[in-house]
């Protein structure tokens, strides 16, 4: 029997190397390096990995996320005050599963799939929360469940949440305001609202400069006002109507932040688009959309592996020169980690000698190979890394 720790390490190893699940097991069962990482003689085959994934229930996956959320902070990955939120539809090529249809942006259509909620740390640029199998009827309330999770883990609600107009309702925006959570979101454009915006005189608009963004349209016109929304309650909400931002229609932002300048709010929402880059990385390198592959992993368990792998790559990037701090996992793996070597094991130590490569000096400067590391899953042998 393969112990749970070794099974989890096997699946995490396959995530870290970014191989597609349809091919990344059977051709790697003789890879001694991956087996060493997992603490086994060989990586388990696909049938075992699929069975192990299916044996973990929702509560076990939740405990795994909570434990990882706590432990990753002790490794040096701090939390920032602002978070980006978004939904992603994982398509499922199955006619037999009773799944709801969700809009899949890559295919510009609605099809059967699994709706996934993702939260991304805006400063660290790493996914920190995920939840799958969200019914359409509960989609708008998922942001409130995320706030409760954050409270349980940190003792306080998140300071700032940034998301698009489809994520939740105005009533839930009021609940966020009652919990003193700052939010920044888009407002859906209606014909009546657009007519009101275009009817405003030119003297009512103020031009601002976006200094922190590298873009062509850096001096948009802004109309800043306080309005009342029927489903938001009696308390006014701040609305920013923005023209000359590079779009044909005006951009409309809603926020309960009454102190920040319009330029600051516009810049912050523009940075929210980076969460789409993070989702794209999870799709292309960590393969969260590979549901029809030969290794059938549960979506929620696969998401937790993705969170763990992305956090480890961010921690690794922090040890590298500044130009690598925000590099994608694909760049880090292909440039620095996809290297062959020799492994020698004796009773007291594991000696890993990496072959020569142009980027090896970055690994030397990172300090990761300066001192031996204990390996509790391998009888506490000292892991020593050296370079040829």
C-alpha cells in the first residue's frame, strides 16, 4: 500500500513538472528523480492515482486547503491586503454526468462543466483559494463563503476584494460593506444608464492621469458621484464613469471606498486583469482543464494541487533575482528546473549532482543548495545538491 503522504507527493510532483495528465504518468514511472521526490521506488501508475483522488471526500479536501493555507505562510509566502476574484468554467466532455451548463470563454459558448471559484493574491500573484462544483443557484453567494473562510484562517475579513460585474449581486455588496470589506467591481451597462452618462455636459468630467500603468490611454475622463442602488440599501455607493479608456463604451466602476482617488481605483481595477493570466497559467501549465484525460482526478482535488504547486513556484521565485519574481511557472521550470542529473543514495545522505546548464548560476545564488536539508519521508537522510 502507498501511504497517503507519498501518494500526495506523487500527484504534486506531476503538477510541478507541468506534464499533461493524458501522458504524464506511464512514461514517467521509471523516472528516479520523481520517485525520490515522492519517497517511493517508482511513481504509481494512473489507475492508482485516479482511485486515490476519488477516495478523498469534500471534507478532506477542505482540510488540505486549510492546512496548506496555514503552512505556506511559515515558509515565507506572506498575504497582501488585496485579492482578485473570478469564476472559471472547467469543461467536461461527458454526456452522462448530471452537470449544469456554464459559459466557457475559450469556446465562446455554454456547455456542461464544473464552475470553479478562484481567489488570487494581488501582490504575491498566487492563487490562494479555490472551490469547485458551485451550483448556479449559489454562484452569487460564493463570495460570502470565501469571506467566512478568510475570517476563520486569519481572524479578520479580507481588506479589499476586486471582481467583475457577474460575480455577485448588489445585495451581497451591501453585506460586504456591513462587514467592512472594501470592494471594487464593474457595473453592468444598460441603455438607460448609458443615456444618462452621455447626457452629462463636458464640463462635469475631470481628466486624470494613470501614472502606474504602461498603456496608450493614460488620461481618461472621469465622472465621480455617489448614487443610490435599490438592492444595495439606503447607504450611498460610489460610482465612477470613465471615458477615453480605449473602449467604445464607458467603463463604470462601483466601490465602497470613498477615500481613494479615481486614478488609484482605475489603476487597481486594471491590475485585476492579471487574475486571467493566473487562470491561463493554471490551464496551460498545471492543466486544470484536462478532465477527459487518462488520469481522472476529481476537480476539487486537482484544484488544491494547483494551489500548492503555484505557491511553491512563487516561493522559489522569491529566492531568485528580481527579474524572476513574477515569472510564470512554465518559465521557471523550463529555464531552471528542467535539468538532468545524477542521484546517489547511501545510508546517511542523498547526493544530487545537476548537469551543467547556462542558468545554473541562478540556482547557486538562490542559496537552496548551500546547506543539506533533512528528508523526513526518506528516513531523515541529508539531501545535498551540487553542480557539475
